[in-house]
C-alpha cells in the first residue's frame, strides 16, 4: 500500500527557478521511494511542479481542492484522485487525515498557515506524524528564529523543537519521514516561571 506524504508549497509561478528545481527533485525521489503525494490540487507553482515530477516517474498523486478553486487552469486535472472539498478547512482536514507525514516547501501565507496549523495540532496531540520544514536555501531561517524566540521567552516549551524537523535537502526530508518513530508528545502547558 502506498504511503502518502502531504506537501505544502507555493502556488506562485513568479518565484526563483531554484525552488522549482527542488520541487522536481522532491517529486522524483518520492516516486523512486514509492511514496505518493497528497497536496492542494493545484497545477500552478510548486504544487504543479511536484505533482508533475511524481507522475513523470510513475508515482501516485491525490489532489485536494476546494470547490471554489476547482477551475480549469488552476486544478491539476491529471491527479489519480481529485477530492473536491467545500472549503479550505475541509481541504486541510482531509490532507491531514490521509497523509502519513508532512513536508513544507517554500510558500506564501497559505503554506505558512498550513504548516503552523499542523504543528499546533501535533502539539495538542491530535496527531503524531512527522513534520518537515524544508529550508531550501535558508528560506525558513526567519521563521525558525521566531520559533526559537518563542521558546526562549517561554511562550512554548523547549520540547516544542521535537514537533518538527528542519531539513536542508531532499534526502534529509524523506529519510526523516521514512525513519520516523513517534515519541510521546510533551504537554504544551508551561507552569508559572518565577522571575525572582
């Protein structure tokens, strides 16, 4: 049975070619490892690039797209299965349910929102699946600094670092997911910190 990884990523076609190159590499390697893709169902940007790369190497693709975006020129019509949802919330819930793990490639506000939600759901023990922040060419350095500041200022526990893995290349990202061993997730709740 094929394992599916959810890939969150950009729908922009105006970004640097280096991001498309990494998306193609990820798709090729996923197909080589017999890992299927579950994604937002778009044909544009890194979404379409990853899906096409997997198909070119005989991998499987499940798209999940809200009905408002299920339009010609936006939806990736070659999905092995295209699931149409009523809205973005249902789309995210469907991807979460079907995926064995999650990879966030570079993206915009939507990608960031998806990544933060899936980390929060893990923190609250709604799932215990691997999450990879794919830090292509330092794209996520600023976000990781924010995470570290959140921990430093006691807005989250230091164990929060275990909720996700930062990968710099395709091999690191997929190896982490394939070798992932779920650990007990620490309670998110911090007790009062004595400032004296």
